[in-house]
C-alpha cells in the first residue's frame, strides 16, 4: 500500500495539526532541514519511539498507527527523521508527528 500523508486519511482526518496530515509547507521545511537516520522504530498504538543511536531516541505520536505500520512493513529504504520539524520519512513518504503524550486520537 502506498502511504502518502499529503492525502486525506482513510479515517476521514482533515487536520494538519501535529501528529496528523502533513501539509506541503511542513514537508518542504522538513525535507530541507538536517535529518538523522533511524535505526529502529518501536510502535505501540499512536506512540512511536525512533532509535537514532545507542543512547538517544525520539518519542513522538502519530494519529494513524495502521498507516504507519504498513509503511514500516513495506519499506526497504532507510528511515530518517527531522527532529526540528518532528517529521518522519519512511521510504518515499513523510509523516507529520506530534510530541510524545500529545492527544492525536481526535481527527477533523
């Protein structure tokens, strides 16, 4: 399945707030910002831990755990993160993430 966060969610989400859909302006900022490679992704529901080194992880949230899981399962490309913009690239697709603990379950 192709996951493209620039399109509306199957769940009917139309929010561009943190952890929801990725607006093109955020994509442009994240794509041109310094990014770090992610060595491991640990996902529990909407919570994700991005391991970027032996001693450092990023803890974010995303509103659509099934899309995120499908992208992770399908990718053979490196996964990168833009810590400055809380954006995650899995394969050729970007995900807008929220800080850990943010309520990302309410869409629309």
